[in-house]
């Protein structure tokens, strides 16, 4: 017969029933530089640099969601830019394994946290704003957790460059994006609901008429699949001066996609080829290209 024993201090102490442990998360920085995307963001521009000292200096809304191991929502905390501690979360959770999802965005950011029905975030079918996200797993045993979190941009930037001369009778330029995302997934941060059709229009200023290299840009939530884009220039009476469709455009997250080409080839005195090329620029531009943005329209589709 063999007898053995172990000293109490050598055995693992099980978590106390019903006890909760302190968890602290600090959103301290971002993976990429922020800069001007469009005039509507100009009041919230950041200086170049990766570190954001206060989340509320750039974002309007911050969501913190906790799921248990059965994917039930345990906690959903919403902070806004009026809060001095925006981006710092102090929570209390019992031992177990949890998924934490965090989303930071602009005023109209909406988050639906029910995994079994809707588990996504977006802008309700309106144009996408600058949005950052992260989702990760934690396990709480017999002690608290303190962790810094880096959020990642989940939208892409689509820039349109009209290389040939803008006609004298041009009044507006419309870029229609088909198959944009209605929302993105709260676990993965990729295309969730949709698709939607998004129409983005700018007024042609007098200073741009008779000159080449007119540009406009916008943010895209569909960073998972290719989509078509229609580019249309209209006169003041709403008649179409020129229009072209570009197929198979993709906008990776945190990357700028540039569509450039001649739009007015059919008009007298213009180039004979109406072609657009696509290229990827891994850096966000710091120049605001156009000031005359139209009001945002609600889109259809989910």
C-alpha cells in the first residue's frame, strides 16, 4: 500500500463561488494614423501620429460589449465624448471565459449586441464614418486583469480622380457605390448586413471648371468583397454630361483605393478613351479634396 499527501499551498485554489474580479481595459493607441477624410471630419482632425491621448478628442461614441462562453451578452457599456474617461473600462466579472468587443466611431454609430439575432455595428444604412474595432477572448481565474487595447480601422477610403478637363457646364459629380455594407460583425469586424447602394455627390465649384484633376473621396464599409462604382457628371438641369461604370473595385480596411481616369472622352476636345484604373495606396492622404459635400441620404437595404 502506498500513501501520499500534498501540502495545501501546493494545490490550486479554486475560484470562490459568486466572487467577481476586477477587469480594467485601456484603449491607449491606434494601429494607424488618422487624418482628414472629408470636410465633415475637419473639426476632429488629428495631428499625424499613432497615439491618441484621449479617445473623446476624435470619436463621439465608444461601445464595450462582453459575451459569455455561450455567446450571451453579459454587459454593454456605452461611453460618449462628454465623458473624461472615455476609452477606459473598469468592470467586474465572475471567473470564466469571455469575448470582449470594442467599437469606436462617430455620432450615428449603432451597435446591436444579440448574437442570435443581430450582432453588428454600423450607421443604420447611412454613409460610413471613421470606425475602429477590436474583439478578443479573456479568461478570468482567481485574480483581476488589466489590459491595454489597440483598436484597428475597419473602413476603407475610396478616392476618385477625374484626370481630364472639367466641362464649363458641369454642376455636380456623383459617385454611386453598389454593395456597400449595411453593418460589420461584432466578432470579426468584417461585412455583416447588406448590401446597400450608397450615393455620394459633390458640387463642382467654379474654380474647378475648365481644369483637370478634380478629386473627391469617401469612406466604405465593405472591405470584404469587390463591388461596382458608377461615376456620373451632371449639368445644372440634372441632365447627364458623362457617365461610366467601373467594375470589381475593392477597398481593403485602413487602405486608400484610388480610381483615376478620363470621364469626358465623348465630348469635343477631350481624350478618346474613357477608361479608369484602380490602384492601392497604403497610406491615408492628409489633403481634403472637396468642400461641397451633399447631405447624407438614408439608403435602402439591410
